[in-house]
């Protein structure tokens, strides 16, 4: 009460905001006679003149009044529409980066031309965002006449354009397009391999039409680009798995025998050395051997003695003698799993030599020294040797990981298998850690062991929420008929103020109070009755439903009653626009879901004013008041006659689920008869309360999505920035050298512990690690080694690696090699980022499933997400270097073919809104073993089909 009195005295906040804008409108109006006096050419000449002024340092605010006056005059001449004063106010609000609430039919399309023109003068592009392709095209054509009159260029971004067309559209002064296309282009640009194929400029200024629809309704689901999951080395795991199983069987049988022998010896000889040696064998062959662990539990002293014996044999270098009886050796605390010669023979039959990783250096030297070979032949042989080497070491790696999976990792202890996925169990807390994956192929090995595949057929390649996409614009503005109810959310999430515009003509629509029936059936009967009445009078009716289902139900009822009508369901925008544009014609009945035909102007037909204008019937209240207002707002535009009424039933979801006790008790008190509606203020209040509750709940969901996406957003920014840098054309060589240095230090750190004397360093491990990283045999003999520090070791590795690297660069030619570096870094970044996205998805899902007591899941997500991200960064370095040292010759066409194949498998989605393109396969399916269609001469599975 007091509030409304005060409002009358001082004016509401909104009034005050509007009052601030009014003087500017007067300025614009005052300039009108002046611009009217200009010839067409003089008017057009204003555009370059404004640009000149801006170059001289004038601000947009300073030239706003004259620029708006020019646009208005140009509109009169080009479109025969003169911007109303309220449209000028709206235009100023949009220029100021606010949300202008302007009712349906107030002419938002035209209002937006004012700030679009003004801001385009700055030369960085303006985006006008619409909800569908039809509106984007319509508005470009419609308003394009005006822009072009003033010498500006206009472009449209819709579905199905190629990069070239998109670039043109984005380089226009003003670009109309849909939110989905803008968002997908952003994501796609950040998956590109050359800067020339990027299409967008830096996001500058966007005006979002139907802003509530885009920034609120659609913001509940992110944009996702997905592609098929790639299993690069799956085949190798599959190939090696049965062999490792066989290995395990043989080893188990053998260990059982010697364990029994050891027991016998223990009984006969007491605690003799011979028995102990046998037990050590069991331990080295299977550290988790149940019988052994049992025995140790009974005789704890054994543990110490075994350790001592192992230490002794190790210093005497006698361990190999123990090991050679085994098929494979596992050192749990060093995380080592190694095949012995016996194991190799078991796995590979007689052809062990074929599989032993040969000493590459020796081979290469042999090739080099062979005088019978020409240079080209030498080169070919060298490559062959290297390729063989690569494959053999990859196979070894996979085998080792499989051995670990079979010997050291137990189901329901270190991991569980849940819904077809291997889920890690935290060893300290015993909690499941969905989403986390062991690295370096171990997780794949465990998956192979359990016979599970990564569940997703499709995986996310790139994703962004609308919130985070639109927040990238330097300036953001919006317009809609219904923003006020969501003002708090706009402020909080987007920092956008809502300002409500007065209507051009006074609004005279009559909004009748809701009527409520007991059952849905009664409700729909009543709706049909009312439509019959209207039909008789010739008054047009627009009936809103909340789903396609309900539309169809009503439609069949109307058909039975022999009432002609149209049904729309927001699928065919263009056709529906034509139908809905007719909805105000005499006697027409149009049924439509909420979204259908949005953005289309409904003009009243001949004689309709006399029968009361367009009547809106709502058949259910939506969860959000805003959507109800949207429906109502379709009548009574520009001072038209019109009316609206909502029909509800106690069976409606909103009342059933959210109405609560209160609603039922009100009903009971008021008493309800079959077929008798009630309309009561108390009920409207209760419904509004229910709606507020749902609105708040939905806001919470959107906020949460955003909070989670914010974690991703920071990571995305880092990765995209790095990617852009890689694409910028600067040489990556310094970065790569840095990565190499870090890797050398990392390796030295792992194998040459400062606190351990050099003679105890794991030289074999070191050599292997250097080999895996740089494809390089480290030539340091034991003696040199003993004098080394870890740091000096890192330097030595780096020097040798650099030498190889420089040779490689010479082989390729420096220029071409720069390109190779770029490609490799981009591919590695993309691959690991993609994997990371998948892992983050899992993490997010998984976190909901973990019981966290007092911990906030978001905090956990942030922390673990950060760890995973840092891991990924490390792995990017590791893998990029690894690839670079293995790369042979990459032909550009091969790359292009690969990229093309990848593109064709990609699909785009945003929630369930039907944007999702089916996975397309343009070419015929190629057999895995057939020659690759790219012409490389390799098998498809080894080339583009990888
Ligand atoms: P909104 O998007 O606000 O619902 P539209 O931009 O679709 O409204 O415009 C509604 C109708 O009003 C259109 O047919 C348009 O031609 C008309 N209109 C808008 N502004 C003016 C104006 N200043 N003078 C005359 N007609 C106008
Ligand atoms: Mg519109």
C-alpha cells in the first residue's frame, strides 16, 4: 500500500530510468527537420562522416542522437516506417547494454536497427541474434534494405552454410543469425587447423531478440559438438589380451607347484634358505599371491626375510637367476611388469626375435654402413626399421599394462565395474571415483581385461553454455516482451538490467481471471465450448497448449465438433509463421504450442475489431509466468482490441505437483461440483506461488549448470588461447624446446633421485623412459653415470634429443617442419582436450553419486577437475614430444583427408530441440582392411579410418 503511494509520488525505479532517456529522445526529435531536408545522397553520406568522427575520437554516445535521427529518416524513405518515440527509447536502452522489455508487436525488429547501425560504425561487427533461421533470414531481408540504404553491409548466419559464406556474413557490418549457429561457429572455430578457415571475429556487440527465450529457456542445456569415440590402440589390447591370459594361467600353475615345494621344504628343513628362495620366486611372479599372503600372515617374520633376501640378490645382481624361471616378473612397489624370455617364448611361440625390441641404433648404423644401398634405399630402410621399432615398443607397452591389470588390479578392490564402466575405487577412502581414469593405457588395459568398452558411442568434442558464450561479448543487449519476471536472473548471471518500455498505444486487452475445473476432460470440454461461441461470433481465437500432445488432443476434439482450425507445433518455422500471421483473421481458430510462430506479427482482419479482436485461450498454466505472459501478449498489440483467459484443471501438472496442500484445502473449502468451474482470487494467488516456486527451482538448475560450466570455462579459455597461439603463425620451436627440457627434467627426476647414489639408479628404467619419450637410445655407460647429478643427466638427455630433433628438422626442411610442429601440437591438444571433456563429464555425473557428507560437490568437482586439467597439460607436453620424435613424413593431403573424414562424423546438438544432425556418411563405408580412399596406399584402418 505504502509502496504504491510512494511510487506515485516519486515514480518507480523504472520510471526514473525512462525519464533519464527522454531528453535524448527530444534531441533526436529536434534533429528531425534537419535530416528530413537532406537528399538521399546527403543522408547516405552521413555514414562515412560518422566513421570519420569516430576516427577523430568521437564516442558513440556523442553521435547517438544524430545517428538515430539519420536511421529514422532512412527508415521512412527505405521502409516507410518512422521509428516511434518508444522505439527510440528502446534503441537507446539496447545501445546501453540493457534488456528492453517491449511488448509483442511494438516493433523490436525496427528498434534494433538504431543501436545496430550506431555500433556497427565502430567497425567490429554487430550480431543480432534470433531464435530461428526463418527469423534471421526474414529480419536480414527486411532490415537489410535500411542498412544498405545507409551504406552498411549485412549478412546472415543460418544452418547449412560453408566456411566461405560464414566468413562473408561475419565480416559484414551487421550479422543476423541464430543463437545456435553463433555458438557452434565459436566452437567450430576452435577446432580448426588453420587461421584462414576461422569464420568469426572477436565478439563485440550482440543484440539478442526474444532474449528470455535464448538466455533463459534455452540456457538449460549446453551446445554440444560430438563425434564418435576413437579407440586408437584398442586393437592392440584385444590382440594381446588372450596372450596375457595364457601367461597368467601358466604362471599360476608354475607358482602353485613351487609354492607347494616351498611348503614341503619348510616342513622338512625348518626355515631353510632353499624354501625362502622359492617363496621369493612366488612373490616376484605374483606379489598378490593368496597362498603366499596367507603364509606371511601366519609367519610375519617371513616378510622381513624375503625383503632381505631380495635386497641381497639384487646387489649381487643375482635376481635374474631367480626371475628366469618365471614367465613374467612384477615388482609392485616399483610399478614394474616385465616379460622374461620364457614369457616371451610362451606368448610369441618360437619367433621371439621378431618381437624383441631391437636396438635401433645398431640397426641404423648397419644400414648406414651398407655400401650396397643408395641414399633413397637407406632412407626407406631406416624408416622401415623405425616403424617396426615403434610398433614393437607399443606392443610391449600394452603387454606390460595388461600384465599389471591382471596381476595387480583386482575387481571390487581397486576398481569396480558399474554400468559397463571401470570405476576406480579410492584406496584411502574406499569411495568410488567415477570419471577418473588411470593414465598411460592402464585404464584401457583394465577395460580390456573386464571386456567393457567405453560406453559412449559419441563423445563430446566441444561444448559451451549459452551463458558463457554470450558473456564473451564486449557488450550485450536484449529485447523481449517478457523479461521483467526474470530481471533478477538477468542481473545475476549476465549483469543485464531490465528496463520496461511503455507501449506506443495504450494497451486495452482484457485479461479474464483463470477458471479451474476438477478434471482435465471437463476443462477441455469447456475450452471447446468457448471456441464454439467465438466461432459463431466470428471472433478469431489463438489457443495455446503446453505440448504437441495436448495440441493434438484438442485438435481432435475440435474436429469432432466440426470446427475448422490450424495446428502448429514449433517445427516448421517458416510455414508456421505464415499460418500464425493469419491468426487474427475473422473466424479463424489456431492451436499452437508456446513457441510456435514466435516473432510473427498478428494483424487483425477486417471486422475483427468490432467483435472484440483476437482472443487468447490458455489451456494450462506454464511453469513460468513469463511464458503465460508471452501467450497473452499475442493479443492487444499496438492498442488493438483483444482478450485472454486461462483454463486450468486440478489434474494439470503445475497444480498437482506444486500446488500443494494449500490448493486442495482451498478447493475443498470452496466446494467443487462436477463440470462447475471456479474462479477465485485465492486460487490465482496459490497458482502464482506455485509458479514462483518452479521458477526459482529452474533458476537454481541453470545456475548450477553455469557454476559447473564455469570450471570448464576457465579451462576452455586456456586451451582455446593456446590453440589460437599455435595457429597464429609464430614458430612453435621455442615452446617445443621448453617442453623437451621439462620432459628431460621429469625423466631425470623419476629415475635419478637426488637422494639415491647414482649406482642405484634404475638405468634400465631410465633408458626405457628416454626411449619412449624421444625414440632415442641413451648412450651413457655406467662409469659416466656414476659421476652424474640428476640435473646434469637431464642436460645430457636434452642435448642428445636436440641433436636428433635438429636432424629431423633438416630432413623436413625448416619451413615444413614448422608446419609439422603446428599440426602435431594441435592434434595432441585436441585429442587430450577431447578426452578431458569426456573425463570431466564422467566426473560431473559421478560426483552426484559419491557420498560426500559435508563436502560441497561443486568444490570437489573444481578441485578434481583442476587436478585432471593439470595432468592433461603434462600429458600434452609428453605426447606432443613423443609424436614429434616419431613423425616421419606427413603429407598435407593426408592430413586434409583425415580432417575431412573427422568432420563428416561430427554432429551438433543443443538439448532435445531437434537441431541434432544425424551422423552423416557421405561416402560409402570403407572396409577396415581396404585401401584408404585418401590415396595414401595404406590400409584404411591404418590411415583415415584410425
Ligand atoms: P515485435 O518483434 O516487437 O513483436 P515486430 O518487430 O515484429 O514486433 O513488428 C510488429 C509490426 O509492427 C510489424 O508489422 C512492423 O512492420 C510494425 N512496425 C514496427 N514499427 C513500426 C513503426 N515505427 N511504424 C509502423 N509500423 C511499425
Ligand atoms: Mg519480434
